[in-house]
């Protein structure tokens, strides 16, 4: 194998590693955002549910 093929192989391996790290990072961020959105949705649902149940009694 000549030097250029080895160099191309190294560049390819590095690129694949960077891609995997980037994908893992994006997945982690997306999971965090999804988790946050889920928590907010649950809080809003509970709030509006309580408002619907107990709001009529107050008025």
C-alpha cells in the first residue's frame, strides 16, 4: 500500500469517528429536549386539568 491510500484510510476513519461523536451528541441533546418538552407538557396538562376540575368550583 502506498502512502496516499494509508492517508485516505486514516482520514476516512477520523471522519467516521467524528460523525459518530456528532450523532451521539445530537441524540443526547435531542433526548434532553424531548425529556424537557415531556415534563413541560405533563405540567401543563396537570395545570389545565386542575383548572378544569377546580376552576368551576371557585367561580
